[in-house]
C-alpha cells in the first residue's frame, strides 16, 4: 500500500499479509537514495515476485523503483528512469505491468507520455513510448492506464480544458494497430480518465472533477464502440440537521461538536440550503429586514448563494437560491456584502461573473417553498473578483483581487459608487505601489471606514485598511479619482497577509496571515496586532498565538470580542479588552473529525453583528451553524 504523502511527502510503501480473516502489517519497502518530496508509493504494480513502485517527484523527473520478493522480504532490484526525462515530468505517476511489459505513465511530459519497458529478470529494456496524437501540453496523458483484452485504455484527464478524454490503443502482434478516443460522458471539468480499471470486457473510468469534485464513475461495455452502461455516484454525504431547540455545550461537547462556552442553536447541512452533490460553502454575511426585524444569513456556495431565515434561530428556514452569473463556472471563492437592503456578490476564479446585485426585500415573498431568485442588476466593470468591501456610511464598494477582464486596477481596489444600488457606476482605482506578490498593489481583502480614530490628521477621511499579500496597506480614498497611499508596513515571517478588522475605537487593526502556519513559519495560529493610532507610521505591537495550529481565515470584531474562523479549528472567540494581551474565551469546532492542523477545510467565515447576539458560521463541507456565546458572569 502506497503512502506518498507520508514523511513530508517523501513517501512510503507498507506491506500487508493476510492472517486468517484480517490483514496485518508485515513490513515496508525501503528505497535507497529516496529524496525529500519524492512521493514514493504514488503508484504500485505487481508481477509475480516483482514489485514496481513509482516516485514521480524523485530527483525532479521521477523514478520507478523495482523490488524482488525473497520469502517474506523485499529487496531492491533496480531503478528505471526515462532517457528523455525533464524536470517535472512526473515519471512513475501511473504503472501497469502485463506479459513481461511494464508501462510507466509520465503525465507531465509535454501532453503526457507512456513509456514501455521489457521486463527480463532484473533487466528493464526500453521498448517504445506512446503519446497522444492530438494532445496539448499539460493534458496529463498517462495519468491512468488499464488493459482490456488487447486494448490499452489511457486517461488524459485534463484534455479539453479539464473535461478529459481516454485514448484506446488497439494492440496486435506487431504493436499498436489503431487508436480511438472516448469522450467524457458528462459536461464540464470532469477530469474523465483520472482513474481507470478494467476486467472481463467492462471498463470503469473515474471522473474525479464531476459533481463539483465529488466525482463519478462511468461504466463502459467495451467493444469496437464502447457503450456507456452506467454512471455511478457514491451516496450523498452530509450530517443531519440540528433544529428544534438549542443544544447546550456541556462537558466540552454539543451534539458531537467540540466546544467551549458556545451553544449550538441550530445547524443545517449544505444539502439543506440548496447545495447539491459536491457543493461546499464559503463566505457568509447577514441582513436584518428593517420592516420585519427578521434576521437572514446570506451564504456563499460553490455554485451560488443561499438565503436562510434565522429569525427563529433554533428553526432556520431555507428561503431560496441565487444561482451564479449565467455562463460562469463554480467558484471556491464567493463573497458578498450588503448595502441599502441589497446584496452585492462576487466570485473569484470565475471570469465574466462581475457583481450580482439583488434586492433583499424579495425575501419577504417566501411562502413556504424555496424561491429561485434572479438578480435585479449587474455590474460588469469587473470580471473575476476575489472579494467585495462596502463602506455603508459613504455608499462606495471596493472590489479587490480583480482579474480576467474589466478594469482590474492592478488587482487592487476597483471603486464603485453604489449609492443608487441598482445603478452602480465606476468611481476610481487604487493599488498601493510595491505591495502584493507581484508588486502591483494586489489586495486580498479590506475594511474601509470613515476614520474617527486617534490620528487627528485623518479625522473624517475615508480610509481603507487593506491586506495586500505581503503587507498591510493603508490609504486615504476620500477622493476616489485620486486616492493617496498612506503607509504599507510589512512584518516578520510573512506567509500571506489575508484579512483583518479594526477595533471599534479604530486604535488597533487585527490581521490574519493565511499561510504562515501552513508554511511552518509559526507553530500556532498567529494574528498580527497593529497599532494604527498614527496612520503614517503603524506599528506591529504584538502577535497573538492561538490555542491550536490551525490556519486562520476571516476575523471580525464586535465590542471587545474577536470572532475568528480558523478553518479546521472552527470558530474561536478571543477577548481583546486588553488588545496587547488577547485571550481565547470560547470556541466551537465546526469539524467533528480530524485534528486542528494547518489546512483549508472547516470554518471559512462568520458574521457576529446581529442584534440578537447569534453568530452565523460557514464550514465548507459541513454547513451553516447558528451559534450563541454564553454570557460570562463574574
């Protein structure tokens, strides 16, 4: 059994032996000269007493290690490398052996390639190479292979812009006698051919990208024209809703979730709020109807936006869906903000999406059945956008992380006048020079306010605090046509300056770095504490290290509490009444399995600004949580 990510991706292969009705570990295969990141065990093929193990990143190009069985032991029997290999070819990513011939997939060799070797004892002689006759670079031909009688099926899962295709090579006595293609049976970036298995005239091909990454399996009856016999999907996965009454956090647990001084008011899985198979949640915001007082959660999904009535927080109701902009692909990043009873929605990695605008008073039309909403206006001055920031006091929106069309403003702030929400107009650009990974002023997220903090020089000015990948950017954007950069301080051990929020007195700015934990630059979740009392000279005055090593994502501040979504560790609530000595006082872990290590699954974001005091939280694969922090009594 291969474990290519073990030991910091050096990899390992474990040998198991059947003992009665169970399998027990009987040893490991030891490869000589194995380098860091080799991914040894990425593929395995067996032929009698020979075992072939792929290490597709060994020495940069990839290597196949051979082992021979001697009793209960396996000893090295040689290595195989390509004569024309180049760095990054992933030689050994797939292996297949039959009738004394070893086939080795090298999917990153141009369009991809399959190398053939004759196996004779411990001699492995090159015997040709297969390449796709119409392939394009990075089609990853050779990612998977299977023999079906005299036919060799080879997957090319990134062909056709990720749709995928399978090449079927017909073999005779003289070698290849013909080749044909089998197209993906489903539309979209299905990655058809990422995995293939065959037996007795039946071929099963994986479509690992289908259903938003949940995957499908296509079953073919082989023949001159393979016939699609079935498309198989695993049963939907998801947790049961928790509604009907609050579940108290008792003994560190609430309905199976770890917690501390945070009660579970209710929970709706992704499937209960409009999410289909493979759909995950991302950002979240809130809206309170000024006429009815009802509170609503606005929840981003991979494929659209959900609206949930939480006015009875123990019994939330899914009101309806706004599908993503027509013609755009699903997006991992969907973000939204609210102004004058309208929601403004953007998506990253989704060229052509622009800004969707919807009148939230339409939520009042709900009569029991979920509504399929349509947008009321659309702003196309931008295309793919990472986030949108709104200063509700001035009526200006700032789209950030702009790319793939429209006025990108260098990836910085594309400023939009939304004072008339259904008729937005372009107002200007701002990109802080020499910040961001490319030095273009790229902004990942921001908070823009009318400044009322300690610095007398900027009283009443509109100021944006931007997380610019490599630095904190502060800018005066009062004059939208002529924004003025104020300061751009950086900090030690930068991973990725991601997002942040001001304290209510605007004296401090708490900022998270999304990649420092993942890159091993810090041992625990780190939040940077900036003293911004002098906007021209902000000072890093502290670093708050959390109670876990999870990656931090979005944080918001209300009163003296900071509400931080820390991916695998869920929602963490930190007392910042002394800003220089923050202290975690409550938490709710939205992921009821695994460990709180660096990574991207779990709580994406939260919204703590409802008058009722409930906090709504998204957790990617899990769903929507409605939580309530317990009041502390001294």
